[in-house]
C-alpha cells in the first residue's frame, strides 16, 4: 500500500501557508518531508497534519516556534515510549513532569488570552455606552 504524497505547492494550497513558510518550518526541523532523487520535497498526510498543528499552536495559543518545537519533540518522544510499552520508572516520571509543565504553560497562555478578551469586551461595552450617549445628544 503506497502512501499519498504531496508536493510543496499542494501543501501550500491545503494549509494556506506560503512555500517559504513551509521551507522555514523544515529548516527549523519542525517537519521532515521525504525527498525524491531529484530533491523534490514530498509531504505525507502526517506532515500536513503536523503543519496544521504548528499553525494552530502558533495562532491560537501564541506559541513561539521554539515552544512549538519543544512540544512536537515531547509529543513524539512520549508516543515512542507509549508504543514500546516499556520504560524505566525514572524516565516515565520525567515525561510526566514535562507533560504537566506543558499543560501549565497552555493554561497560562489561555488565561492571558481570556484576560485580553475580557479587556476588549470591557472597551467595547464602554464604547457602546458612549455611542448611545452621543446619539441621544445628536437627537436633541
């Protein structure tokens, strides 16, 4: 069974990213597409899902690319341990602590985003009140 692969142009269309951004993610080792003999990049569905995850972390949680790289590496390392179904207790405890740190980081970012949203809701409410006041004065 062969896996469907995509050229960078197709990945750009699917993800909405520029080819330059996709290459930049490759330069940072966030993704590792296959290469043909003539050095064309070939991306799998898994690569595309990883790119979408990168974009999501970057846009929705404002993760830096360094944080994204750390998150993806941690995810892969834990998946490897889980698939092997064997690890030393110290290793498991270490990864448990790293995952807890990631969860805490995400929680902190969500809290900051909520606070920013609440601030803008307050500004919107105050502007709406001012708008209503100005309309009433214009009617007089």
